[in-house]
C-alpha cells in the first residue's frame, strides 16, 4: 500500500493549536507515530477495561448502602365530585 500524506498547519495565535504544537515539539520519538497514535486514540471507543474498573469500584463503594424512601407525610388531595365528573366526561370524550 502506498503511503498517504497529509499536511497540517498550526495557528500559534490559537491556544489549542499552540498547545498541540508545543506537545509535538517535545516528542522524542517519531512525530508521525505520535500523531497517528493520537488520531487513533481519539476515534477508538473507550477502553472497556477502564469502564469495568469504574463499574466495579462504584459497585464496591455502594454495596453496603441502602436507600429507603420515606412515606409521604401528606395524603394526596381527594378529588371533588366536580373534578371526578370532569374526568369521567373526559374519559367518555376520549373513548375510554
């Protein structure tokens, strides 16, 4: 397979471009390999082993936690006869 070429420009007045340029200038290995590795890591899905570690950590942290929903202190308001009649007529209207 024939090598593919691409040209990249860095606008040093742009903060993100300047930062990327500085990172590349500090690379001791091949800049080409570094750029390829950065592109691949950007587009590859999240490493599943990291997801598994986070999931296991959360599970361990929450294993002894219990959640109890308190009973409501107020009773929901009861509907008046007029409100019930309105709901009945609405159900009839909607075909229920």
